[in-house]
C-alpha cells in the first residue's frame, strides 16, 4: 500500500487515515507532497497520484482511494482484527455519526484555527461561529465519554478518535479551554490522551523535523 499525504504540520485530512493505517499494523509506503506551493504547483504534484487533486490518497491492489473517511472505512473492512470500529452496532453507529459530523462540519473552527504543529501555543479569540463549533465538539466528546467510559470516545481507540485528533491539536495550539464551552473534565482529559498516543507522537515528531 502507498499512502499519499500532505505536509504533516498542516494536513489534518492526511493525519486521520495515517493514524488508522498505523493502527492496523500493515506495512505501507508514504509519499509526502508539500502543500501551499505557489502557482498551483501543489495540485500538479498531487494529480499524478490522486484524480481529485487532493490528499490523502491510498493506492492498493489496483485501487486508488481518495477521501479520508472512505480510506478509513476501507481499512476497517480490510483489517477487521484491528477493530478500527467497535463490534457493537450502537457504538459503531454513534462513532460513525461523530466522525461524519467532523468530516462535513465545523467550518469556522477549521478556518480560524488551522492545524499548525510547527508553531508554539498561543491564545486566540474565537468568533461566535467558531465558539459554537467548539461547544458542539465538547458536547459530542462529553456525551460519548460518559456513555462508553473512555479513555477514547467509544472506549477503545477507533476511527472516530482519528477524526478528532486534529481538533485536539487545534485546542492545544490556540489554547482553547473546553471547560469554557461546556466540556466535561473527561473531555479535557481525552483531548490530552489523543495527543499522547504513540502514533500521533510519531507524526508530530516528523512534522517538526520537516519545519
């Protein structure tokens, strides 16, 4: 398998399936495309790999798969022993709903607080829209952690956690206090736990080495 990804300090969408793929234990090669190149050079560099002109892209067994969520779902089916989703149907449904909401929403937070692993933490005043995004994320986290007992959203680590790991980096980078937006103590602890998994620490170390 080959996973085509973007600059590790910035590419949230690349981080998500990379974490899931690491959790499977399957061997893969990694192709890194530098993002934010001038004159549309980034898209030109990506197109030979990805027909969408976007990263990430997974190439395996004659398939070319684009989109983070689609790649993660493929990995869940290809590597059932990795348990990327729980076996319980209710837990799996709630996890998929949480991941899908992240996949399609929280536009204000993404815009105002981009993932930037290369910079030191600094406070940032959020717009009302971004604040509502944080409050909703705090609600999702608090409710799922209360229901399943943690330490991750569905108890054990899952694709849902892959989708919220970039959010945890944003909260840390821009010093956003979840408690101020209604988040539980468990949600705050969960945010820290996402940033301490061995897989994320390896990604972060590589991102800082790139800078």
